[in-house]
């Protein structure tokens, strides 16, 4: 199965301006295609970074399954749980939300309720507020 690359909202068609050559797995019931070592879940403007991380890990012979999670508070447990199970529970989430009550917390809670064993690391904002940038990735650039 391939990922749905467009969606509609009130009749309007929303199409992202650019897609990577290998799109992430998204949506309810998408074929996880999970293989190997770790699952990386990206959300929002940092999904591209999750895909980039997956590609870099592949160069080091670490097989990553990248999943795009479009909703912070609606976790696709079927897709994510299957992928995490195939990767011996190894999971990383990348988001531009707060660590507390963010997407990673929602995913961990949903997997725990479903009985899916997992070990997880979350890359998120740790209690800081008030930063902004034109592009989310600019918030994470080093100033050194």
C-alpha cells in the first residue's frame, strides 16, 4: 500500500509542496513496511528531519522505519504498534511540541494501553517557551 499524499478538508484539496523520494508511512491502516532496528515517528514540520534521520541511519546499516503521525492526540496504534513490535520495541519520536503531554507522551500512553512493549526516546522541547522562527528547523540551529 502507498501513503495517501493528499487529503481533503471541507472540499479543499491539501497537497504538500514537496515530498521526499521515499514518503513516510502515514494514515490508518497503511502498510507499515517495518523492517529492522528502530521506528522513528515525526510530526508536523519536523517530519522531514525524521526522514533525514532515517536515511542517515540507513547509511550506517541501521534499518529505520519512519512514520508520519499527523495528529498529536490521535495515535494510529494499529500502524505504529505493528512497526514498533517488528523493531523489538525501539522507538524515537521527533516533534516541535513540549515533552510533557506532547506527541511522544501520547504515543507512549497509547502503546502502553494497547499492551505494546516499547523503549522510547523523545526529541522535543523541554519546558521552554517564547521562541519562534519562520521555519521550525531554524529553532534548532546552534548559535555557536
